[in-house]
């Protein structure tokens, strides 16, 4: 039984931190010696239940309160953990503005006090509409990183935005580069002539990272949200973004990255009559893969297509053919790999059903690690996406797990999407994963073909 | 389409996951972080519907624009019987409608006092019996009759009313004359000295002020309030500057119009730092009323308490009240009184906060932070937090200490639900027991439920 003396359970009314921040705080506490378990989370039903299941005596609370539940081996260690908790929370308290005034509580209020060019919304999806609408009403373009937004809210926002002459990027928009600033999950890309309109975040990251490796940079990367080119949303943002890039003197060529659009939307996009050439990277059966699309762009610009960097697995291990498991963080990368591999069991851990109430797998590796540890034989194909916003050092947790998998006789193939400018360092990450025993590719398509081969396909 | 964000330096507002904001910091991208919290529990569905209402943006601009452009003028002082058509046995009271059965101590005390004052009962016991039986008695909310009353806010036919006209939109509003502090009717006292004072106010004070105003002409309250804010009043718990300015404006006319009573009239007004409160309330009422009835608007046009319920009305929702239990103020107590003696929040004086004064203008009145044992910085924090839940900044009512920024004005039900920030209300505290009078003054929070109920109604509309 648990000794309640070494339990710290408290509810802090009205204290709010976002889920990623709280995950980091929980992890920092759990990593301390003598701490058995630490739950620092908003007091949602889900989290209260989790704490109760762990045996904590949880007092009543509302989702607007912060729940703290820590169990340590000794009272002294509990006291240390409590002190660390205060440090962590204080370090992650919302920043106040200049002159020490209270920070704004809504996007509307922030827009009044700060001359912004755009807003980045990543609150939980059910609350994202209010913040995004604030931005649009204040005359700001907005990137909605949040997912789980109802489609009617998306349409309404995009219609209001068009009337105001601003762009809604999202919802569920994972990446954008605007005026050199990387938003959301964003690779560090050199400036250049290619403008990107993307209904697929990791798809855009793959294309732009390969272009960067080939020495070609971007003007802007404008995400539009995964549903934008569906019949329902009708390409509202894609059309606006294409027109905007067409007007931009820095953009010489436009790449449209998307799943195949609804036919009427494809027609509308084709009929735009743009002066700037457009290369479409439309993922799907019978379409170019993302790497081929990037190569088309290079040719269109009159540039050479390089050999995409890859690091073959050390050949010392015995081969055991077997089933192919795809463990992906990027949705488009997952779909592309599944298509090219032809067979196998693919999971997109970035799908809404895995991210409700927890952080994206590019930040929180727990679910994917668990899945990797569960593979006993055969071939595992994974992606690692680098850049701002993503895990600061993915190889630190992935390399040991790959080592173990390889020891079990599992083939591990990794597609690393990133650039030399990324804070994690593309080549350093690739090298560490490769040393752990994985075959590493910068082209997801190449990784998938390699995995297919290993699986005997 | 030219998309302005593609040109020039990116500057980003971030709201949500801190990790994405930190990624911008590492790129040295200038940004402002929103201190976001989840909305009031259960409000998110209604919020989405209210925010999506295509009428909302322009409806709110219209409604708050009317409130801020109102030009309240003090035009006269007249008996309630004449201007409000009150008949014997009819009483108005503060807050949303209430019955004798549900009325709190001070509300009952004030009604008893009004019965005695009107000669409808000879003793307090007789008055109580008649009020309890309801025979020949009609109670109604002041707000239903273009009227506001401080604390119990009881208005009876023989009381004299300040008349305030809106020179911009043509509305009119009324408020009774302020009796002073201590044992007074509005705090539920009904002893002989209370009734005697009311008589004198009806026989001497009211007529003298009426005659003086006829002589000196309408008084521009918008200008007077603007000046008082710059002299350290917030126009709810502190009216010292405004009262002084009022006296300066009308004293010569009082002397000319009522030479026999001038000294006692001016002495009475000078002896009550809150004399202006009632004029300020009528000014706020006429301004807020100008904003009523705009379909789709989520602007609060009245906040009022009857000692039992705290109620609000919203521009886009007609005359419906949305109520929750009135809270007990947190403040300083007079003499030997303490929190146990306090009645729940009472009075229409929250019309001042509704119009961007009172608690919302607290930064203008650092002297009153004593009431809550706080620091001057608390007053500044109270005002600045109200910008989060208001639609606009008042063009005329400015706060010197905030660089002459306009006071936060025009409460948005949707912003209250989004931020969970409730209006800051300064208030007097009435004794729980009928007949006690004032026991203190302080701050009080409205019930969040009144705002979420109004939000639900907007969502259904």
C-alpha cells in the first residue's frame, strides 16, 4: 500500500498551464531520484481519474484548476520535489508585458496592446475559435495549430478572414514559415524563391527540407489546414494563399502540397490563372511522391537534383524478414510510406484520436516508444521530424530503443525530416540513429522503399 | 490579394502551448504571449454560438457606441409622484424584481421606512404586516422605470428625484436624492430621524435644488464626471470631488433661488461626500439605457442587486434579468460591525460599473484602496484587468495615472465567460438586520452564473 505521508496532493484553483508545459513539469519531477510518480495536469475528469487510479486521494476540482499529485519514497524527497515543482511552475509562468502590467488574457486584448502581423493559436481545439476570431476581427492573419475544430467554425473563420483580407492557416496547421519566422513545427529553411501552400504539415516539411538540402530556399510556407481542399471547405484558404504568393515578388515558383483535392476544388485551383508557375505535390495513388515533387521543383528552377543523403544500417546483424510496422508522427509521411510500402501495419500517432488530451508525438514520444518496444521481429519504419517546436533531441530517447530493437532482430528504418540549420542538427541526429543500428534516410519515400525491400515486399 | 503579413518583420501573438512561443523566442521573433485560461465551466458551447453570430461585431459597436456617446445632463429635481406616476402603495426598489418574502433585512427595512414616510402605516409593525399581506402594495424594480436607487433603492411617491436627460439620444433617467451616511433609509434604517430627514428632503432640499437648477440651467454631468475622475473619484465609493464640483456649480443659484434655506441646503450637501453618487448613477443609467435593445449585442446594460439576487440585463436580450445569488462584500467595517453583520450585496449603484466607473475606474481613486486593505497597485490592477472584459475605452472618462487612458467601459458577456474575470464592484455594505443602516464598504464579485445564463440566452437567440 502507499504511504500517504509521502503523497502530495493539491488542487490550485484557477492556475492554468498548457498540456505540453505540464507534461514537461511532470517529466522533470518524475526524473528526480526518489520520486515514484508525478502528475501535474489540469484537473479534467481524465486526469482526476488517472490520479485516483494511481491511488491518490484527490479532492474535488474543476477543469479550470491545476492538479498536483506527487509520490516520493521519503518525506525529504517529497519536500525536494515540492520545491522543484514551485521552481518549474514559476519558470513557466506567463510572461508579463513591459512596465510589469498583467499579460493579456485574450488574443483580442493582446492585439490592442501589441502591433502584430499574425497570431499563432494552439489552445485546445474546442476553445480555438474564439482566439482565432479575435485575430481575424483585429485584422490579423492567424495560424491555428489546434486540431479538433468543428468544420463549420473553420468555414466561418475563413469567410470572415477573406472579407478582412487576412489568411486563416489551419486548423490543424502544423507548420508555416512567414517572413522567415518558423511557426509551429518548422524546419530552419534558407530564404529562397519557392513559395509553398500546404494542406499537409509534414508533407510541406519533407518537400522544403529536401529543397533546402539541395540548396534551394523558400519565400513563405503557408499552411492552410488538412481539410482546406475538401469539398466542404472548398479550398477557401488555399485559393487566398495561392493568390497572395502569386503577388509576392519574392516567390518565383509555388508548390501546392496536399492530399488529392475534391474534384471541384481542384478545378477551382486550376482556374485561378496565376502568373507564377505551380508544381502540385498531391499525395495519393498514381501521384508523385513528395521526393519526386521536390525533384520536379528543382528541375523547374533549372537546378541539379542531388543524391538525397542516407546512412545504410550496419550490415553485421542477421536478417530476419517479417511484417512491416509503420510508427509515424507525421500524418502525410505515414500515408506516403503506407502507399509506397504496399503492405504493412501503419499507425499515425499524430492523428486526432491519439492527441486528444495529450501532446503531439513530435513533442511527446511516449506512445511511439511504447509501440516500438512492443515489436518483437520484422521491420519498423519511423519518421523523426526535426525543427523548431519539435523534440529538442529525439535521438536521445530513440537511439537506445532502436539499439534494443535491433538486438531483438528487428530492422529499423528511419526517415529524418530536417535540415542542416535545424536546432537538433540533421546530420548529428542521423548519425546517432544510424550508430544505434537504424538505416536512416532524408527522403521518406526512399525510406519506405527500403523498408518494403527488407520486409520482402 | 495583398497579404500584409508576407511583407515586413513578423510579429506574433501566441496563445496556447508555451513550447511554440519559446520556439519563436529562439528565432528572436518579437511576440506577445496571451495568458490564456479555459472559459467559465460549461460556457464553451454557448460561446462558440454567440461569437459566430454574424450580427455580434456591429451590434456591439453600435450598442457600446451609444453608451459612450451619451451626454447626461442634470435637468431637474421633481417628486416621484409627478415624474414616475407613482401612486400611494407603489414602491420601486433596487435590483431585479423581488417579493417581500424573499427580501433581505435592509430591503424590508427600507420598505417599512417608506411606508412610514408615506403615512401608510403608523408603526413599523403595522408597515411590516401590510407589506407582508401585500394588500394595496405594489413592488417593482427601479430599472423597469428608467430609475436607479442606491442600496435598497426604495422609491416612494413623495420622494424627490434627480432627473437626468441624455442630450445625445434623448433618454431620461431618475435617481432619488442622497440622504447621507449612517442610519439612512437606503441602508434599511427607518427610525424617526430617518423619516424626519426624508420629510425635510421633500419639503426643503428637493424644491430648493429644483429652483436652483431652473435658474442655472442644466448641468453637464459628463464633463463633471470627467473632471471628478481627474480629481481622485471613481464615482461609486468616492464622490468627494464630484460633490464639491456640484456645490461649486449650483451654490450661487441655491442662494438666489432659496435664500431662506440656502445655508441648510448647502450645509447638508457639503456634509455628505456621497451626495453626487445619485446624480452619477442617473447619468450612468441614462447612458446604459441608450445602449439597450440592439439585437445580437452581448453588452451588459444593467447590473443590479436587491440584497438577495445579483442580476444583469443585456442589450440584445430585452428586459430579461439573469440572476445569481448576491455575494457578501469583502471590505472594512464601521465601529464594532464585522462580516457577520453584513447583508449580501445590494443596490443599483453597480450601474456605475456598467458605464465604466466605480470599480472599473479604481485606478483613478487610489485613496479608496483602504476599503480593501490593499495597495495602490491593487487599484491599478483592478482597472487594467477590466479592459479584458470590456468592449471600449471611454472617450471622456479618463484616468490620469494611466496616461489619460479612457476607463474600461461596456462589459461583454462573452469576454466575461472567456476570461472568467468578473466585474470589479465597489460598494457600501448594509447591515443584515432591518433598521441597522450602513456597516461598512468594500469590494464584491458578481455571481458568474448570471453571465453564463445570459450567454446561454444569447446563444439560443
